[in-house]
C-alpha cells in the first residue's frame, strides 16, 4: 500500500490559527453584549405582528461586509 503524506504549508496553518482567534474574540464580544447594535441601524427592517417578529438587517450586514472587505484587503497586501 502506498503511503500518502499530507504536508501543511505554514501559511495555511497560520491562517487557521488566525481564523480561530478571530472566532474566539467574536464569541467573547457577542457574549459580552457588544453586538447590541446589530439589527438596529436605520437601514434595518423590522416587522412584528402577533407572535411573529422578523428582522432583516440590511444596513448591519452592509457594514459588516465593508469592514471584512477592508480587513481582507489589508491582509492580502501583507
């Protein structure tokens, strides 16, 4: 039987570590209530009636997309 060895590039390993740290920090921010503004910006839509409440966070997702795009562009330049 042939043996297959998977070699992980150091760059991929660092990417996984950074992604894990980002998820931990994001989890701590959410647990601390740091995202209380999410879904409450002026461009977000909220509908409620009876026992149903629907939130469509257009402006919040646009802001998060912009921030993530800027961060990823900075990492790409490095």
